[in-house]
C-alpha cells in the first residue's frame, strides 16, 4: 500500500520542526513527508529528516503550491504551522499579518484538487479570546484584542466557511526543548532560565494568565488527528483548545523554573502587566478549558512543572 502524504506548511518554524521530528520517529515510517519553508531551509533540519521533501512556498502569493502538486501530489493531511506568530510583529504590519495568517492561498490550492480528501489541521491561538474571564470554552465568543488575534479569528472563519474537513487547534504558549535547528525567537522557559541563572532580578507579570502547553503534547494531538483521519476517513469540523492543564501567570512560570533549578526566588519581581507598554495589547486571562481536547482525543497534557523539567533536562543534554 502506498504511504499517505503529509505536508507540514511552515515546517521550519518552532512547532513545524518538532512536528516533522514527531512524524519521522513513528515506527515503520508510514508517512511520506514534505514541508514548506519561506526562508532558506536550515541544513540541520534537512539532515535530521532526510526522507522529507522541502518546498519553497509564499503564503502571501500562493507561489510554490503548484510545484507540490506536480512532484508530491495531493496531501492526505496538511498541517499549517506557518504564521507571523509574534504579536508585536503583527501589530507593526497588519496587512502582512492578515495575508500570511489567513491561509487563503493554501485553502484555494487544496480546493483545486478534484477529490476533497485532505484533512487540514490549522494552528490558531488562545489570543482569539478577549481575556476577561478564566477557562474559555471553544463555544465562547472570540473577541481578539490585537492584530495577531484578529488575523487568527479571520483564519478560523476563512477555513470554516470554505473548507469541509478541518481541525483548528487554539494553542496556548508552547514550551519545550529548542528545535532541531534553533529558531530565532526566544523560547519562554529557556529565556527565564537564562535570566535567573545569571542572578538577574527581573519583572514578571502576576496578573496575566495562560495555560502553557508542552510542545510534544501539541505534536501528539496532531499525530492523533492525522492517524484518526487516515484510519477512519471520517470528515471533521473541529475546533479544540490546545492548552496545558495549569492556569498560570508569568511570575508563576518563573517560580516553577526557579523551583526546578533551585534558583533564588527573590530574583522574581512580580509586577502588573498594566505597568508596561509592550506596543501591543495583550489579553489578561486567556486560560482555557481543555475538557473537549481530553475527551475527543484521550490525551492528557503534561503539567507545567513536568514540561519545565523536560525542557530543562533537554537543555542539559544538548
Ligand atoms: N509558539 C507558540 O508559543 C504558539 C502559541 C500559540 C499559537 N501558535 C501558533 O502555532 C503556529 C506555529 O508557531 P511557531 O511558534 O512554530 O511559529 P514560528 O516559529 O514563528 O514559525 C513560523 C513559520 O511560518 C513560516 N512563514 C513565515 N512567513 C511565511 C510566508 N510569507 N509564507 C510561507 N511561510 C511563512 C516560517 O518560514 P521560514 O522559517 O522558512 O521563514 C516558519 O516556518 C503558528 O500558527 C502560531 O501562531 C504558536
């Protein structure tokens, strides 16, 4: 039987690389893997996933998708990890944020195939929520407060209006080990660890709440959706909160890092988020209820403490 084709759009990003690694580590290598990049694909990634194919794609123009049709074919599963994922960057160039984060060229390409047998798994964010209460559920109204969130809501609407087989994952902050080829943006746990290990006193917000999720759990969620679709062929229209089990502030995340490492907790100075101008509005409490995720996929995400431990252990061994 021929292998099923999986395309990771944005395979060079933080999650994309972890996902390619996750797919390539499945026993028996049941999938033909391809990924897209926008910049030059990093060599460590290309070497680490030798049987995957790399394609240059520009989501703004749609340039590059035809080449995938010709030499890879219609994918059975597409995971869209590409985005301008830094809220401040979205604020600085809203037009680019909209044209990249709303995957209209990708969806139009998928609709160009005669048979509609592709599952689209799309990465959204907890920042679709307004942040005025705790533990948002999937059916709660989306009221984004910044351009990043607005572009993600527009993406969700575009996909649900135009495509019939999709899973949208509203991810919280992703924590975990560095990617195969280090990504340019700073990773939350590694950043906190660096600051505290130098003995620097640092401000941390005590009044903004998130449910950080461990990167390998996000990978496990995507693998479960992929294998479910391949095995059962049942089309889905799914929106899932993809967070960890703990609702925490940044100060609490820093305390967890300090506790695991044995750092002096007096270095952590709790401040209000309202005391700092970050150039982008940030929702206050976008903690999420993940009951639906647990019930649908039977995955229980890793606690913050264990996620921090695993992240720091990987630092030590790299
Ligand atoms: N990381 C988090 O904490 C987090 C939290 C919530 C939601 N999410 C969402 O999860 C997804 C993955 O996040 P991430 O952290 O892995 O993102 P990331 O590291 O910033 O990666 C972004 C990816 O998008 C690609 N890209 C950028 N502009 C492009 C364009 N014009 N055309 C085609 N591709 C383009 C990049 O390609 P090149 O590298 O080749 O330029 C890269 O592969 C995103 O949708 C993000 O919004 C992430």
